[in-house]
C-alpha cells in the first residue's frame, strides 16, 4: 500500500501522507513526534487484545514511507523483513513495540545491519543516537512495556 498523495496540514505541500490521523507528510509528522516528550509506543488495541509483531509491523508499514532509509530502494510490497528493530527486541522486550525503535530497511540493508556492519552504513550516526537514547531509557525501566505518551 503506497501512501496517498495529499496536502500536508503541517506545511501545505503536496506530498505522500504518512499520518492520516493528522494528515501530515513525513517531515511534519517527524517534527510532531520529535516534539513529544518521552517515548512513543502503541498500546495493544483493546478490541483485539494483545499486540503482536505482525500487527505492529503492518502499522509501521502503513505509517512510514516504503523506502529503505539506507539505500533509498523503493519497497513495493509489504514484508516483515523490511521492519528492523534498532535495539534488539529479544534483549529489551519493553522496546518491542516502541515506534522510535524501528526503521524501514530493504532486506539487504537489514541483513547488513543485523550482521554487525552498522558503522559502515550511511545512517549509522542517526541510528546510533536513537540506539543510545532508547537503551538508556530501557535500562532505567522494568521489563514491562513502556507506557504510551499521548502528550500533544
């Protein structure tokens, strides 16, 4: 599913809309998210019960542009392989559904990231900053999911 082209309510430009709730393009939506304090996770949907990786990955796919952030490859069809956790969901389960803890990577870049060539990647500096911030937050918390910050 490609993002619908529309007029961003944040800047007024015609561009792909990544946040249909607020009708924002990528830059305006990122600014909105960066302006919130704390971390942003998705609470489990009450009607469906517990959040699963499959549901979370689809949510990310629908929120983010379908472009690898590393090599800029356009990703046409959904694959869970394209959703990459920055901080391991295995060792930090409280970050598993954290929106800041995932990035969209093509299969090749995801494999490169997971096999330890992170420093050689174009996005290494930005990813390292996010990694350090999330790791600090995770280490200061229990293993329970971090609460959702609904501040606007």
